[in-house]
C-alpha cells in the first residue's frame, strides 16, 4: 500500500516536472537543439518526445497549421495529445504549444481541422469564425475493460487561429458498435453545401455529411472488398483534383493500412474515382492495390485541407516517416519520428491508366543552397558523384539503359555504410536493401528487403533522391513510384553511385545541397 502510494506520488512529481519541461520544450526557441545525431535537417520533427500521424492539416491565412499525434512525456507512444507546428511555406516550421490534451472521454487520436468561415457551427464569437477540430476520442479505460465502444468523434474549436482549443462537451459522432472507428477527415464539399467526414471502421471507409459540423448523417461506405486488407484501415482522406493529362476532375481516396503495406508494415494506398457528396465510386475497380509510397517508412499520409474551388494547384500531402513495427525502437534521442517531405499529388494518364504521382512540393526548392551540375561530356564514364558536404542533399539523375540491363543505385558514406536500390528493368522491379545501412539491430524487420515496382518500359529513367541525416526518399520516374526509408548511418550518405555494366549510362546528374530548415531565415 505504502509503496504504491509512494510510487504514485513519485509518478505525480515526474508528471509535473515533465509537463513543465515539455511545455517549455515545445515552445518557440528550442530549435537550437536540432543538431543531434540523426536529427532530420529538411524534415519536420518535434524538439523532443514521441510523434506519429499528421493531424488537422489546414491553411489559415498565411500560415499552414500542422498538428500531430504526440506524447509529450515519453519517447514511446502513450495517451495521445495533439502537438502543433506552423509554417509559412510547408518547409520551415515553428513549434507551438500543445493544442489538445486527453480528458475524461479519452486520448485525442487522429483527426482533422477546418476553418468554419460562415459559422455553420454557430461557434463563432465576437465575429471571429472558429477553426473546428474533429478527432477521435480513444477511451483507454473502456479498452482495458475489453468494451467494443472505445472510439467516438469529439469536437473542439479555436478562436485564436488554431493555437488554443475549447472542447465541446460530449461527442459529435457516437460509436455505432464498432471497435475501430476513427480518424475523421472533414472537408467542405461545395456541390452539396455540406461538410463531409471520411472515417474508417476496421476494414472500410464510411462517409458522413453535416450542415453544421455538430450533427452527422451516415451516407455510405466503401472498400470492404476493395484494395489491400492485410491490416486495419486507418487515416483516410478524400482529395479532389484535376487530372494533368485528361483535364478531368477526380476524387482520390487515401487509406492507410497497418500492417498490409507493400513493405510488410504500414502503407498508404489510394483509389481514384468520383465522389458525389454521398458515395465514392472507383473509376477502375480492377486496379490492384496501389500505394502512394512503396518504401517501409511512409504512413498515415493525409492532405492539407483546401477550398474545393481552388483546384488549380495540386494538393499537398505529408506522411509519418516511420513504421509501427519499430517506430518505438529507432535509435534517436530526445525525439522519435519525423514527417516526410511534403509532397504534391497529381493524377496522370487517362481512362483505365490513371495513376497518382507524388513529388516534393515546389517550395522545397527554396532550401537549395548550392547546385552542382556534373559535366558528363568531359567524363562520360562518371558513375560516382560526391563526396559532398551539407546538411542534406537533393540528387537528380537521368539514366539511359539501352539493353534493359540490371543496375544498382548506391547511397553511401565514408564508413562504407550503404543503402542500395537494385533495379531489374526486365521484371519491372527494384529491391531496396538496408542490410548494411548503419544501425539496424533494433528490429529484425528493419533490414528486410523491400520490393518496389520499377515502372518504366522505356530506355530512360529519372531519379530524384532526397537524403537527410536519417532518411532517404527516392522518387522514381516523376514520382510514379516512391520509396521512403529511414537509415541510421554513422554519418550522412554523402555520395551516390550507379553500379552496372556499360549499357547503363548517366546522361545528367545534378546535386543541390540543402540548407537546414532549422537555420535562421536569411534576409536579403
Ligand atoms: C495510425 C493510428 C491512428 C490513430 C493514431 C493513434 O498511425 O493508429 O489510427 O488515430 O495512430 O495514435
């Protein structure tokens, strides 16, 4: 009894100290610590502690808001809060105080945020329209009691531009008797003048509609017999965009699955189709599961909410750059996890050949400090580029492969640690190999070989590779397939090599050395 009491007192003291430290550590001004080993320099990561999914992605005036699943007192997942950061360009971030904390209804799981400009919710005050966050309450006590109704959807609103939130009592969408019922993504759907909520229930997506964000009506469901079902469906999103080649309007449904992703852990799959305010219909139901990213470390990807009318620019998505199999074990400190580079989504092709491409957003170019274009007319046999010095790198390579020969792309450092992509054009396949990438022994799955589609049947190929202190993102052939993988080498991979026979020729090689996003902004 005494011991238990003492343990509780001690826990309380630790909690209070941790609370004050964590509040301090998430405030602006702590970025000076972004120099630790493995600390991402061109990717968002919290100053300290555990982070997972991006949440509540919203543009408000000149600022992009990004909330995220956050445990401010621990290096591993626990009772979820919403952490918060803002950005003017989606590239450089400012850390903000925690936005939402657990309460008696549960922890604050993933969800979304909208700007209720016309005050449909009636939550405006003194003429200030609210930012409305809708998220999942996850009741850990009900879960321990093995109840079914563990997850429901709650609402909180902000009248100071998304910095602080007030919770509405109760929930806006009760649990209908489904154990997994979460991750609401809300958007304004102008054709029917309704808010649409897309959420997941174990193995399918459900759509709800509302006039006021507070009362929701069930519309339909999608996916029970579609796509990949190797795991629980999570973090859905519905994104409207215009096809680059066919000029037509398409709705893209993103759904993450864990496990069951292409690399064995989690992954974000997509469906192209159309949504009429009630139902989603896939345009090519015979298409097999397709993924935003085929690498091991890209999960829970969702987009920044934007006006349904502003379809002229591509939507931006961001993913959590880790995998649930080993996310709690990766050798970083005092933080765990980073977000991917923000990526623009494009629908290319037409008819049954429609596909999604993802590429770094244009604003990412603003980090380029120095560009090196290798003169291949002087050294046509050049195959190794680097070593180079920098916080992070952006490589762009063009290749010609007359005989469909096999070849490897090798990223490495002076210690001989490497990550290798072995390409077999004849079988339209590549293998991503991290078995000699640096620290790998924290989980046996980390060095699993990952098969990735190599979608080019022509002689030429294009690679864009973003290398940071502990990650690699490879965009193949204009982002038709993408590989994101974490790596923990002794020092950054500062060179790239194309290894293969003479049929494989590098026709262009450019390197941009990237500034850290945590560097003080430069003034001209
Ligand atoms: C996805 C997920 C979500 C959930 C959140 C909890 O990674 O499992 O489904 O809302 O993480 O942190």
